[in-house]
């Protein structure tokens, strides 16, 4: 919806990933002034189509639109972002069909580097529905001791400095500095920000922090591709579920 430059990049990357894995994808680039009703009509049409297994509405939406109502209009079986209340509820219960894309991508990275979560101090900075909250939940499911920090947290730097695994999802460029990081910590940067020169950067001041970490993810090229990989997995799962394929 509209012409958010970051959304443009994300949608292009998602389309490319579909092509790479052999999924058919359709893009509906709707103008900024599109009404709620028009958008809901499109979602309903896609809900009904048997040849469409996954639906994703790229956020943020223009201000005049109610993103909650739009997300709730998506058939939960086609909700490959796992944003619908039904899917969010299932994630809370640990019985999900679809993994939340960015948090699941982060967990996949931890698994593939054999980084144990159980018993570790995990600190998530940010409490968004897309990343912070589901990230905390997935870490909790793997027996992490999880703290969620946010804009009202007192002594945020001290809280972060206790983390064995620190996940930054605040949306503030280079927010995490060396004094907020414990020696040997695993630092995961979910940020997609722009620095003072307009260059893509993360929520972590990479150069300032990197020497203290046992592992650190870069931006770009860290979490972003993992988010998209999970989206592809979810879409395949949706297609299987809708066609009763094991
Ligand atoms: N905006 C930022 N991240 C995401 C995402 O993972 N999915 C959608 N639909 N919109 C986003």
C-alpha cells in the first residue's frame, strides 16, 4: 500500500524468493488513497481463491487504514505472516501451524550455530506484535529466561548487559552500544534502519559492539534473509495444509 520505500524493498525481496523456490506470486501495489473497503474486498477475493495459499499484507499501512481489521480479514489458514489473532494465540500456546517469520528466522540461526537457549538470560529490546512479543515467546518455549525491554524500561543498559542472548528490535539506528553488551554475548540485530547518511544499518552499533560478542548478526545480510526463508516455509506449509498433503 502506498509508496513506503522500505516496503518496496521487502516486497521485491519476497517476490524474488518466491521465484527462486518456484512459487507463483501476485503483487497488488495499491495506491496510498485506497479505501479500507477496497482493500478488504481484495483480501476476501484472495481468501476465496483456491490457487492462492498464502496472503501477506505488507505493513505499515497508510494511516487512514485499520491494520488490525485488515489482518483479521485474512483467512488464518492463509496467514503466512502469522499475524492473525488465531495464529498469535496458537503461538502463545506453543501449538502453531505458522511460525512468526522474523522470530523463527532468529531461532533457526541460533539452532544452526548450536547456540543453546535453555537457561540463558535472553533480553529482547522492543515489544512489537511483529517481532518483540513473538520473539520472547519462542525463546521462552526453548526455556530461556526472557526479559522484554522497551521505551519505559528503567536501567535499560544494565538489563541488556545481563543478556547471554540479546535481540535488538527497537527501530533506532545503532541504539545498542558496547556498554549494553555482556562479554561473550550473542547479539541478534533485527533492525532495518537508516544511519545519518541514509545508509541501511541495524539497531546495533556493529563496529562498537562486535569485539565483545561471541556471535553477532550484520545488517544487511543477517536476520532479513532468514525472515524471508521462514515466509517461504510457511507458504509451503499453508499449501500442504490446504491440500491435505503431509
Ligand atoms: N513490515 C515489516 N516487517 C513485516 C513482515 O514481516 N511482514 C509484513 N507483512 N509486513 C512487515
